[in-house]
C-alpha cells in the first residue's frame, strides 16, 4: 500500500451516471488487476474505495458511478490533486485461469474487469467477456473490451440491448477454463451456481479504513473470517458461504 497525491488529468462522463477519471501519480503499488484505491475527499471522514480500471505507466484510470455525496464531489472535479491510497486488496490470480478464461462484470463491477482482460490477453489467453446491465442506456466500455481482442457479450435485464436477461443467461453455451467476476452479491451468487468450473469472485462492500485495520468489512468463509479490503476483495468460489 502506498499513499500519494495524484493529479486529475481527465474527468468525463461515459453514461448519465458513470464517470471516467484519469489521474497521474505513483502507480507502483498496483500489482494485480482487481485491486482498488481509496480516495480522500475534503470534508468527508471516510475515504471512497474505487476499483482500478486501468494502469498505463503513471496514469491511473478509474470509473465510478455517481451515487452519493462523495462521488458527486468527484464528478465536479476538473483539476487539482487527490490524496489516494493505492495497491489495496489482493486482486485476481492470473496463474489459476487456464487458457480460456471467462470474465464477467455487472454494473459497477465492470471497470476492474477491463485491466484483468487486458492482462489476460497480453498473457496469450483467449478471453470471453460478459457485461451485464439493467438497460441499454447503462451500457459502457463494450467497445473498449472489444478493442483488447476479447469476445464480448452484453446482457440487459429489460432486453433493450444485447441478450435479454442476466449475465447467467449468456453463460450456458460457453466453453471456459475458469471464471473471474465482479458485481453485486446476488449476481455473484447466481454466477457461482451457474458456473461449470472454479472461479474467482470480487465482492463489493462498504469499508471503513480500506486496509484491514478496522475489521468493518469482514465476512465468514469456509476458512474463517476474512476482510473484504485485505484478504479480499477477490475470493475463490469454493470458500464462499452463501
């Protein structure tokens, strides 16, 4: 974990409610896709945990949904610096995925899957990606995943774009060696039940400190209590108690 100041170099909308922010600073602590950063905002006691979407040199990209006071503050930032903790969480273990990994992201669980897909394709893997949203106007980053070289399927609950239904409705006919996913807990549970292989699942959770000190985000697993921010957010399918 490292703490540092990051300069805002871009902050633009990708949908009506999702923003993309690019920041320049020391990214050396970010070593695996699936890790997150924790952002300090003036006047707010708790930092805001945001997943890492991409890292290129000293440029960090995050995508965030505007849902409350903190992200509303971030949306209005056009310049300046942010105090950020980087390199938090364990991230995905690429050594476990085999040759044909399946990557599944739902809603705000999509951003960390971009860096994961990028790293998998760089490693020579054949990657299938499923992106799940509620409606067509919520869809984002489909073309970015395609540009990486992934086979991309998009689902919408109301059928207004892509495959009608949930991400599990796009899984049935796929051949894959391992799955990696991030999204709401109900989606993770459904993916776990529908999956044909072992997999890694990244959990979203409210956090206090973000680095394991406060124990506020602990959950029970087959191997005991684990902190989402420290031993997670990525956990193996087989260790999760639903």
